[in-house]
């Protein structure tokens, strides 16, 4: 059918003239509609809108439905206590530069076999080409290349390592 934008309709009712004119239009519309029905004509298509317009003229005055609602809110006032400023304190821990220890190979053994270091420190491995460093927890180590290798430990714990070529070669690093 059709849609009506109710926000753009004119205001209705309110004056005596409009009430009288609307009543007269309504009565005329009803009479014409009855006459058209009796004559079986198609003029009712024209008369029906006249009846509707008459009823709109008689509708009571209403507020505009699309007008935005207004609400008045009292301003909120607060009083804040004076702030106290505290200077921030910072603590800086600096790990010593260079490796905390060095593990080397001597025959079929790592030297030293146990080493204790602090979190954030590293250990250097100087291992000959016939050995490698493999970690018990599955972390990658250094293959048998003879090149220097170093690992920095960022978490506390006990780290066990071995030579995968010679599994009897083992060692442990304790990080605290």
C-alpha cells in the first residue's frame, strides 16, 4: 500500500472553524458514500478520502510525536580533597655483562658438570666438533659444529643438558 511519515503530518484540531468544517465534511462524506453505494458507482474511491479527512479534522490536539524529549538535570558539584603527591621509587637490577659461566668439553665429559647462576644471566658453551649440547626439556641446543654457543636463562629452575652423540655426558645448570 503506502507509508505515512507521522513525523511530518500537520497538527490537527484546535480551532472552532476547523471543528465545524470537519463535522460538515464528515456528514457530507457519509451522505455521498450512501448515495454512491445505492447507485453502485465507482465514485466511492473519491468519497472515502473525504470521510477520512473529516475525521482527522475532528481529532483532538496532540503533542508532536517526533519531538525530542527534554530533560533538565541539576548540575552535580563535588569537592575533592587536595591530592598528596608521592615521588615514585624505581628499582633497577642490572645483570652482569658477559656469561656467568662457561661449560667446556674435556674428553667425554662437560666441565663443570654443575653450575649455579642468577635469572637473566647466560652460560657460554665451548664444545668441540665431536660433541653437541641438547636440553632435557626439548629446547634446541647447539649441533656438533665446534662453534661457540651461549644461552641466556630468563626463568628460575634446573636445566639439564647432555651430548646426544655421547649420552653419558651430562650437566646441570641451576638458575635462581
